[in-house]
C-alpha cells in the first residue's frame, strides 16, 4: 500500500493543462486564464476629477476669490479649450480636467451666481485629481495567467478593454458507474439493487471543481460492456470509474479496460475510507477508478479528483486546503491507514472552530457524510488525542463539495 | 446618513424567495432546494454485506469449522433461498444477506476448496452486516428545504431516488450602467470616455451569488432613455443600476425611473467606499442603485446585492461572513463612516491570518481591489489600532467575488 501523498503525486504527474479557448468576457467568471491579460489602454486615460466641482488654476483658488465660469465638462464630454487665469470650468466626477487647470474647487465649497463662482474654501493643487495611469497603464498585466477569474478580475479585464478572454478549456470528465445492482434515480430498481448515487455526486464534484462532466450509462458487470466504454472516452481529459476496483471477484473494470489497452498502476492506498484506487492510462486518457462505496468515492474525489481537475485547468493542483480546529471529542490512536473522519464544525467561546467526529464512521452512510461539515485528517499511526487537542480539517462545503 | 446595517435591513425586507421550479438532478448542484427532499426508499433496502466473503449462521462460524457452499449472491443478484445449519453462501460487498444467515466470514479469513469453505477465524454475529435502513428510511428528510445543494447532497438525493429536484428559480437580475462617457469593451470609446467595467463585474457577482444576470445596453445620460429601461425590466426580480446616483447634476437615473412610477428610498449611507446608494421600487421590481465608481460598486455589491440575491434564493440573506485577522500595519482612527479597507492576507508564524491594508485606498483603483484578498471592516468612529491588533475581515475570493 502507498500513501495518500504518493498516490496524489503519481496521479498529478499524468495531467497537463487543457488547451486554451476564447470566451466572451461575460462568460469568463470562474474560468482560468490561459494567458496574461494586458491592459489595452491607460486608466484613467487623462487626468480626471475625482469629485463634482470646478476645475481652475491652483494659484487662483484662494479663499473668497471669484472666477468666471467659461464652460462645462460633463463626464464623456471634455471641455473644448483651456482654463486661463481667473477662469473656471464646471466639472464632474470622471470628467477630464481641461488643459491649464490643476486644482478642483469642490461643489460644496462653491457658491455659483450666473457665470461666476466664488470659492468658500482655498483649493490645493492636484488634490481631487486622479492622474492618468493611476489605476493601470497600457501594457500592464492586469490579470495573470493561471488565475481563476473573480468578479473583480472580470471588471478589471473589462476596464482594460478586453471583450474576449483566453482561458483553459473546461476539462471533460467522463464518469462510468458499473454494477448489475444499480439503477439511475427514477428507473426500475433490480431485485436487491440500489439507486446509483455516485454518477451524479461525482458529476457535481466535477462541476464544482470547474470541469464538464459527461455521465456515461451504467455499465453492467460484463467485461465486454465495460470494454466498449473505451470507445466513448476519446477526446475526454479523464475517465472516472466507480465500483469494480476491489480485490474481489468483480474486478471487471480492470479486465474490461485492459482488453482495450489500458496500462495499469493499480494501488492499494493506505487510507480510510477508500483503499482500492485504480489509476491507469487508456490511450491518451487517464483513468481514475474510485471505490464503489459512495462515501469512499466522494472522499477519494476530494483528495484525488479535484486536484487532478485543478491541474487540467492550469492551476497548481494542490491538495485540498486544510485549516486548524479543536477536537470536540477524544480520538483513539490510528492504525497504518490515513483516516478522514466525518465531523461537525461548531464555534467555541473564542470563536475557534471545534471539530467533533461522528461516533460511527461507517463508510456506507451517505447521509452522515452529507451532514458533515469537515473531514478530520488523521495521519497513519497518529497517537490518541484528548478532547481539546488541535487537528487539521478539510472544510467540505467550500467550493460546493 | 444611515448605517450599513440599517440600509441592508431595509433592502432585505423588500425581497421574498423566488417561486420553485423543477430541475433534473444533474442540474441541481449549487441550486437552493424549495422543498425538503424525502427518501423514497430505505437504504440499504435489506440487510447487506459490508465485505466480500461468505454469509452463514453465526453459531456455525467457529474457528476451523468447514461449511458447504450452497450458492453465490453477487451484488444485484440475491441468492434464491435461505442458509441452513452447516451452509454458507458466497457474498460480496453490497449483496443482500440471505435469510437464515446472520454473520459474515471474511474472504481473507476463509479457505475455499470446491464446494466447501473453512473458517480460519471465528465470526461475530451481525458484524460486517449493514442493517436495512442504516443510512436512511423511506420518508426521512435527506435534504432540507432552503439548502444550497452540495455534491454530497446531490448524491444523497440520487440515493433517495429523486430524478427531479424542486429548487428556487434563479433570480433574474437586470443590470443597467448609465453614462455618456462609457463604452463596452472592444467598442469605440468616446472622447474622454472610459470602458465600462461595472456591468460585467456586477454580472459576475450576480452569477457568483447564484443569480442570472441580464445586462442591459448602456443608457446615455438622457432622462427619456433611462425611463425607457422601465419597459425592459418586467419579470425581473431586481434592477441594479450603476452611476448617476450621486447628489450632483447627473441624477438622471432617479429622474428617469421616477417618471415611470418608481417610489424612492434614497439614501446616503455612512460608509466608504460607497455613500450614495439608491433603493426604490419600480412596480413589482426592486431597484438597487450602486455608485458608478467601480470599487464602490463592487464593495456595495458584496454588502447589499449578494445578500439580496441570497434572500431571493430562499437563503437567509445574511451579511457577508467575516473572520478574525491580525493587523499588519497600524490604523488611524476612523471618522463617522464605516470603512472597508482593501488589504492583503498573509499567514503569520502561528498560521494566523495577517491583514495589511494598502497604504492608498483610492476608490477608483480597480486593480488595487482585484489584488486585495480581503476588506478590513472599520466601524464608524473606531479608535486607532496598533499593528498586531485584531480586526474582522471579509475574505473576497470566497464564492468567486
């Protein structure tokens, strides 16, 4: 058996970022940039007023002075001329400051009377003027490559005059559930069978991670049926299978895909829930085989599938983020398998996170997993811990998982 | 001027959850349930084996005993009969335990020889058997109403046999940018004009919050043009405007929409960046007018628009979540306006979050906002704080903002 970390490292080594595609800026939110976004203009493009008021020469703006208003410059309508001594131009937030002017008399500090305006406060040179290029200059990198675009980045790319953004194509992830005993929701359930939850839970996980899931029909437990799925995954960036990867009599996934040339790196991983994980390569398509047990499948999905999609997206593919929490109950010593205890999170008196594991950790209890806020990480051979000890947790609701 | 909290309270009071619609389970991720999801079956449906091995009577399973293997029960193919004394049935993970059997001899503890199997370990009654209903029983609420569905919830709804989910319709949020000086990215820029960043930044914010943005064409600074947008917002759940809401000569948004019957609750909010916020009602459609300044628009979006969308989605509409951080630089005393300082977040030696405000907080600097990790919250009249003091911050990247 190998460690979680070694398995993740070997999986990630098989993935490269997907090629770039162009999307409209309106579709760029939450996509990962494939190239830096360079400003196509300078912002502000010229010196502009930061306030409503009057543009004038600083030397003229002494307390009590009266100036002649020679025109107006609403935003988007620059004044056609310059400001001479004793003159002022009505100006608004965002208006270009006319040549000659280097100060702003605020509207609330001014008394207007017909064509003249009186300064009730002295002005300060350059104050309330935003200089050209103060936000960014043409050629500046405003959004780096390999960044998942936030709403703010979308605004910045817009301000930098980009109607289109080059992003990594969403990874296409095929999902194959296998088993004679499983039916899709709403379809007839075979005798002794159950409704398949893995296909759609994993599809949601793929979507949450930024991929496009392609859910294949459930494959019966026949080698030929599973082998035939190899024809369905051309052009996919990843094939995820669930079930059929234990060391029992039912390793039909391996047998089926091997018939179609899959090279295999089959592992027992020293982890719980999980253990049997399959990783291989079917032509150009990596194959990640998750356990059939729904809790194990989702936990392995968080640990291995989400980082793989992240790597496909051009992101670093780091392990799931962990944070500290205080144990709400004592923990027994761990055995040789890294454990991932389903736990609730509450807030303590000093607002610290308190993680309390469920007393029963049965990996078949999907409802228990859905009610969990976090996974408590337990390293192999970790010592027993008293209530109040610090542990690291993976917060599950982050990113819709 | 009113406080941020009072403004948010008055805004939220105007919103009710959108009506329900039905979506396929495959589309239900990240949607908010409009009704509880009740289990339509019991899971597991019968007592099933948790391991690969042999089902037998516990009384027979003493160390060294040999049993007659009378059949096999692959998952999905229950054994057609019962298990009598001295008998065993080959069984797999998820297989129904045949009547009569109440114990599992693990595969690794068994030696098979033709039609017989020898127990190399004694069995324990009921061990490795998942009892019917252990995960959930028919009629149990597996996903509550008003919950944003995670990947785990999707799996649970699938296991509970729901092909369709009742969710709140995505709120339709119309976005109207106004101003003669602004152009959309890639279009000709008027003299002294700038490229509009607000429409698409706010659209991304709406999407991140779970709404469907409808971006209206930029409205010129003419009352009649703005009034005409009233015709475009029928059936919308919210109209968001940006620009034109300051107390200057350019309050055309208010004038335009008032001509079409908007009732107005116009506020000066004691906050920075922000201050001028418009809230009103245009027929059945609430109107939220954000400042034209892109930094102010986004900060006001986080504080007021995201909670409003949350309320429309059937969620509580709580203020943005805050968390503690340690100041990386001293702060001057605050004036009467609640401040939201753009700051970077780093990790200190004890892994604590350290928030360091940018030295210049110009609200026109969009790039600065995009580089910020968090907003440091400063209450009105907050005292000066030394480096190392604790503050509360809003983490911006959470939820794609």
